[in-house]
């Protein structure tokens, strides 16, 4: 009789596969990475890999979902009791998100963005992922507005898109080799300045 596969074991295998996919996508790009490469890197059989993911697109979609969940956790953990908390949280968010983000994830997303111009499926995944990120950040901002900590003169969706775009630009600078302390300062100063004008 075969031992029952526990939910925890499944999650561990899934996590190992996704981490291996990040490494393969980061090294070879999305287009050149094969499912065989991911299976080999994760040290699982092809059968096991396909039990979890049907193809590269579903694997990349899972990576997007995990990244979005990390963002939700980070924002949920930013407790705000007053306006000062909201401003100081900007710096805390940058530090914590860097710690929990899987190594190589930023590079994979930028690689995928480049390749998406030749892959409608990949472009569709990235497009929806971007909208999901906007929605998560917009919801966080709306909560702060409802608490009276922010006084917006424009739609929260625009502010959310601006903050996400700022963060992406800083991640691009980081990949190009700009010092992380400088990138952290850029995020902190700009985000704080932006949020301060909305008090």
C-alpha cells in the first residue's frame, strides 16, 4: 500500500519546482527553458512535474500567483494606527519585500516582459498579473483613505499604478547594478514625498 502524500509534502514539492523554474527562467529565459530543464533542476521526474503543472505557462502563472500572495502578506502586515505609521511603513515595505521575494524573481519578470512581445500567452499572463498587483495596492490605499490617513484628490487606482511603476523602475535599476542602498533611498524618499502630499 502506497503511503499517502500529505498536503505539506505537496506544497514542498510545488515550492521546489517553482524555485527551480525561477532559476531556469533566470538563466535561460522563458522561451529557451524546457520543462525537462525544470524537472532536472528540481530533481523530480517529468511525471511528477506534469502532475503539478501542465506546461511552462501554467508554471509561470504559479510564479505570478506566489509573488502576488507575498505582496498581499506584506501589505497586510503593515499595521497603521496613524499617518506617521503610513509614512514610515514605506521604508519597511521595501526592506521586507526584498527579504521574502524569491531570489531571481525580479530578473525573471523582466526577462519575461521582454519575451512577451513574441508570446501572446506570456503577454496575457503578465497583463493580468499587472492588473492584479494594481488591485492589491489600490485596496491597501483605499483602506488608508477610509481610515482618514490619506486625502486623495485623484482615483486610488492611479496612485497604485504610480507606486507599482516606481517600484518596478527601482528593481530595474537594481538589476543594472545600482547599489541597493541607493535604490532603497530612492524608494523611501519618493514614496514618502508622494504619501506626504496626500495627508
